[in-house]
C-alpha cells in the first residue's frame, strides 16, 4: 500500500514538471518578460 502511494506521488510530480516546462516554453515564446506577457494578454 505504501509503495502505491509513492508511485502515485511520483506520477503527480511528473505531471507538474511537464506542466511547468510547458508554461515556461509558452512564457519564452511570448517574449520572456512579464511586461511582454501582460501586453499580449491585454490584446
């Protein structure tokens, strides 16, 4: 039972890491600065 919980937490961690990579990639595509991202969101 303990091993299943460990594996479940690793799976969740993997999903979080992939999401973070995706967000960073998108952020960089938008200009890599908060100001440029905010400007694009306003449009």
